[in-house]
C-alpha cells in the first residue's frame, strides 16, 4: 500500500521532499520543519496522505508518528485549504461578544452548513472549505487579543470588534479578488 501511495506523488514533488529532508533531517525537531516546508510548497497548503507516507518512508519515522505530528499541530492541514482563510475566535471573551453568531452567519453565507462530508460537525467546530476552494473557515481557541473581542483573523491579519456587517463586507471584497 505504501508503494502505491508513493507512486501517486509526481516526480517533482518527490524531488522537492527529498531535498527538504536532505537539508533538514539532521536538525533537532526535523520532522516539524520538514512537514512545514512540504505543506508550504503545496498549492492548496495541505499535507495529502500520500505525502505523509512518503515523508515517513524517507525519514524512516513510523507513519503513525508522522500522522500524529500532522494531526496534533494546528498549523498542519490534512485537507486542501481555500485561497482565503477566515479564522473566528471561539474563546470566552469573543463568545460573550458574539463570535458564535459571526461564525454561524459565515457558515450560512458561504453555504458551509450544507456539507455532508463529515467535516462540518456543526457551526461550533469548524475547519470548512467552500466547494469552489475560495474560502476556508476555521475556529481558534483564543488569539490572545481578548480586548478586541470579537476577533477574526483574515488571511493572517487580525481584525478586532468585528460585526456581521464588516465581516460580510470583507468577504465580498475577498470574493471579488478571487473572480
Ligand atoms: S477570547 Fe478571542 S482573542 Fe481571546
């Protein structure tokens, strides 16, 4: 099975991973850095299963260990990510200032509540990507910016005191950029 998985990676991708491993394998905590570099290189910013198996085979780290690292750290994605990422804080301060409603309106607006791929788990537990690959919506425990609650991060930029109106406006601008 592992051979089949390795075969499904194209030659360029294998060469890139080989090079990353050669450069980093002697460093402490090498696996994290390797997975990060490989994910950054993926056009959809994620780690496909065949990539994890290939990294495991090449680094001689058991596949189960590579998989647990990839699932443990929030920075790793196992599903293709959207062109734009909107992260909604679900910490207490943001919750009391309406982050749940923000999340629900976003899920509704982008049609994410309709998905039945087992990934949605309701509006409160979200790493969801629109079918057209434009938006990924995720939840975060706390951005450490509670004074700005409710906080939303849009493409790595923190926005404070967000309301549904400003969020919708920003979404529309991003959707226009992607047209
Ligand atoms: S609870 Fe949202 S930033 Fe801390």
